[in-house]
C-alpha cells in the first residue's frame, strides 16, 4: 500500500486516481505544491508523516523537497526540464524543432540544445523553429526559453557532439541519427537516452517505459532516473560462525587498533577461541 498527494487546488484528477489504484495506492490526498511536501514530511492532523517523498514538481516543490531531506527521504532535486538532441542531419528538421519545443514549453528556464556537425541542417532547424513557433499555444514561454537557454551548436563531428553531451549530462538525450547505436556507446551521462528518429522524448514522458522523473542540471553524472528501486530499501545481514570469527576477528582488531578504537578491537578479540565456552541458551 502507499499514499499520494495530488493537485494543489483540491481537484480530483480521474487519470491520476486510476493510476494510483493500479499501483496499489490506498490513500490519496488532494493537496499539492510545497505545502503538500511539508505536510507529508512532518504530518498534520489529517495527513500522516511519510518516510519518503518522490515525484516531479515546480521550483517551489523542488525547494521544499530539498528542505525536508533528512527528515524524510526524497528521490532527487529535479528541474527545470532539459533536452539535448544529437543530430546527424537525417531526421526531418520539423521533428527536431518540435522536440526542442517539447521541453521549452515547460518553463522559461527550460534548456533545449541541438548539437550537429551539419551547418546546413542547423539552418533548416532554425527555419523550422521560426515557421512553427507562431502556431504553438505556449509560444511565448517557448520563445523566451529558446532565446535565454536554448542553443543550436555546430560541432566538428558527431564524436565531438557526444563529448559535449557528456559534459552537459542532459535530462533527456535524443540521438536523432540514422545510426544511433553507433553513438550510444560514447554517451556516458544522461537521464534517459532516446535512440533513433522515431523515438521522441514525448514517448518517454508518457508511455515508453522510462520514468518521467529524471536527473537534471548535470546530476545525471552521479544519479539515476526514479525507478522501482527508489521504493525499496536494503538491510545488511551478517552471520559469522565461531570458526569464521577467528580470521575476521584478527583483521578487525588490527584495523581497530590502528584507528585507536580499543573497544572495537577487544570486542572482536574476545571472540577468538572464547573461554569460557558459549553458554547453552535457556
């Protein structure tokens, strides 16, 4: 069983509730935003304190999750949205332009970048951007995002494009190439990698499988997407026999004395050929 918070205005989204039911959620609270993070972290008269808070949100939600980390576990501090497209010029320019729009429409602070070794193709993408932008309902947000944070970058070759991508470590990385598997081994850091012209980032957001909650701001260098393992935890189990305690105890004692922790050392040494022998349990 689990618990979920959804919506900042007390609304009940039927799709969210249906997904929660399928996932085994047994309680849902119609609350969202930073206040929901605080309620879940510390508990209220009506919302119980939880152990871990996961999921996407705006800048206020991300800041709230950062503040409560330690009191509860969190998945990551994520946002704003990012997309980086590695293109060899083989994909229709309109497709790539719309893929750049798909993240730019999230937020004026979103980052949309194209890396390509073909100057003529970059010009085609720019023309497609100019042609398609007026038809987009969120065109003002897209335009500001692309002007402030977007870039169309000409590289020497695809190898250099891959190297630059690794430095950026984007949230979403599209390999829009006729040979995506040629370049995939060169890519070390990304939240999710989308291989080939037909694999749009939008599919990953909604139905392709990879989770929608991905590391941003270069954190893909050391963190992974939200996944099943974020809802699991492990405990170490150690059991040593009397025979096993003999070599291990000497090793532990030697290291403990070296660290100046005599009680640690003696605790291990007392189990070396114990005298008197172990008592029988009562």
